[in-house]
C-alpha cells in the first residue's frame, strides 16, 4: 500500500472513531448508555441494524462465495423480509410495552428467572464466539495480503472498537455505524464500477452477464428438495425465516439497535428499511463476485489467490509449482480466447461448449493445485475464495482507492464487532449483574459495570480471534455458528408469545434437550445448516408442550 492509501485508511478510521466518541461525551446514565436515550430515528436505526449484520466477512467473503459457487447464497436471505415484518409488528410492541433493556428480561416476566438466564446464556455463548470471528476473519486475510503482522491487525480492530464502544455505549455504536455503512456502500459501488470499466474493452455488461450465466455463476434460485443442499429456495424461505426471526427478534446485538428508537414507529421503519434493502444489497455483492469471475477470464488470475500458500508450497517442495503455473497460464489463454469467441460468435451453442470446456480444464488445474498444497502441508489453507476480492483491490485499483476499500473492510469489522460487544455487555450487566449479583446498585454503578464489561468482552473477543481456526468460507462459518443456537433461542420466545399454557420449567428443559439434539445432528449428519434453525425452534415448541402435558399443568 502507498503512503496515500495508508493516509486514506487511517484517516477514515480515525474520523469515524473520533466522531463517535465526540458525539457521545457525557453519556452517564443507564438509559442513555444502553438505549441511546431512546433518541434514534429510523434512518440511523436502519443503517445500524444493517451494519451490525454486515460484518467484514460479508464484504471479503461473499464476493468470493459467488466467484467459487455462483449466486445461490442469496437464497439464504429469502425469508428475511417476512421475518422483519413479524419482528416489527409482534416483537417490537411487546419490548416497548415492557420497557426492557434486553430481550431476555421478557422471558422472566413470561416464565421465570432460570429461563431468562438460559436464553441470555445461549446468546452470550453464540455471540461471544462470533465476535471473535468478526475480528479474526478480516485480520487473517488482511495480514496475509498486506504482509502485516496478524497480532497487530487483530489488536488494531479490537482496540479501536473498544475505545468508542466503551466511551459512548449504544449511541456511539449507532452513530458510527451510520457513517461506516456510507463508507462501505460507496466502496462497493466504486469496486464494481472499476470491474466493469476493466471489462469494457472486451465485453459489455450484458455480454459479461451472458458469460457468467453460461458458467453457472448467476444461478440464484434452486427449487430442489434435497435437504443436504445448503442453499435452495425452501431452505432460504423456511430455514432463513427462522434464522432471521431469531437474529433480529431475539439477538441482543440487533434488539438493542431498535430499542434505542424514539418510538415504535421509528423502530419499525428502521426494520422495514432492512426488509427492502437487504436482499438487493446481498445480490449486488454476489453479482460483484460473479463479475469478478468474468474479469479474471480476461485478465491474468493467480493459480491460487492466497499467494502465501504457493510460496509455502514452493519452499517445501522447490520447483513443484513451475509446471503448474505454466499449465495455468496456457489454460487461462485458452479460456480467454473461448470467452472472446463466445461474446462475438453467432453460433452460441458451439462457442458456449468451448467456453465451458476451457473453464472446466482450468478449474480442474486449480483444484490440482489445492490438492497439492493439502498433500504437502495440511495446515495450509487450500480454499482461496476469501482472497479473491482483496486480490483484485490490491492489484487493480488506483492509489487512494485501495486505502478506501481496505477502510471498508476495517469499518465493516468494527461496525459489527461494536454492536456485538455492546450487546454482550448489556446482556451481562442487565441479565446477570443487575438481576443476580447486585440488584440494588445505583444507575451510575450499572453504567460503570457495563463499560467494564464492554472492555472485558472486547479483550475476550480479541482472545477468541487469536484462538480461531480457519474455515473453508468465513461467511458460511458465521451463519453455521448462528444456526446452531438461534433456533432454540427463537423457540423460547415463540412459546412465550403464542403457547400460553406452557410454563417455565417445561420450556427450560425443552430448550436444553433441543439444543443437545441440534448439536448432535450438526456433528453427525450432512443436513444443510439453515435447517437447524427450524429444527431447534420446532424442538423447543413441541418438547415443551409435551413436557407440560406430561406434568399435567396445562
């Protein structure tokens, strides 16, 4: 990175952090610190909700997901608009009427304290681990690409987040997230514009879409009933609905975003903003990845996007990569020629077959490279889709814009992590410290406890980041982790809302049994992970009804 890129990167991050701290100076009571003084309008709520969900993983890993496997991942979000409507008109009025700080307070008012603590505990486990991933994911990739020390990268993201989250609480998080989303969306549009600019000498936008479509990169909808497929219309509408219901309705990192609204109308509008914008945003990011695939047909592509893996392989087995690289270059030229012929030919069927054949040969060679890396060192990450977008940024964007796009990734990491830390601290303070440990403390003591717990969770998240293991694809890793726990948490709330005769003891044990079942299925079967949201939720509802009936207290 050039000096200009570094100035843009650290200038952007410094302005966002400084502005968040400045705007929230003097936040010293619990209402202001945990709920932002209930002063947020729908625009701030909407962007804050979006920023909390859209971590750096979204902007690093999602384009790579489309590059590798096409746009089917967008089906993951098909149930989200329905879920947000339900949350807006069922969950929000209840939370506002009870004047709660956390979602789990409601579980005590409906059931009992042990059920409230169980719900809060499941959230803390899932979100605490996820906070580590949202720091680790961009840090490990940026460290590899930029050749910066991983330790410093993790500390940079973590400490910046801790500074403004501790200083200003929920309001600081929401204010900074609004500006972070502006940086993020601008950066993505700029990157897409440059991809199309570079493609213009070879092919038009419609021509690029035809090429991507012919190579199965635009298949965004799959009506298959195969339960082992990760992404289908049905898993998205049903599994995605329950995932989004739990995430937006019961995950404190999201609940806290809209509980800070001026009133229920502002909170509902903030969620409706996400209901309208979320799928188009994810579609655009995936389309960027699909267009990157076309871009690398016409421009030289690495045989493996994580160049460190090739370097390590060459160090272990000198000379082994020369033949592979030569073959990759030859096959790349053949594919480029086939793509040009496809875009210019009137005989689309024959040209399409030639393009598909050339692509299959090239991808087979890339797979041989991954297999070669894995055989010589199992500790080296063989899948490289998480590195595709960053490779384009560093190699093809002009000075200054590289800094902006890296700032986008840092901003996304900071925005999602700050929301998570804020929610973890709030839940620990309200549901454990105030509820169990020190129920008679003053308002100021609770604010101080929340600040200390924010810092504590921040350093724990940094610790989780250092201990995190690499996965095949980071965006999937986060969704898998959520799906293991979210269905059970949602089940607690749906029983509370709609199954009035079920009492606390029945739902408490039902949640424990159901959570055990989900973890067992995850470890022993190949069921698509989105279905765990439905299984967990249904398990809590049905088992609690059975236990309550057996106990004879209905």
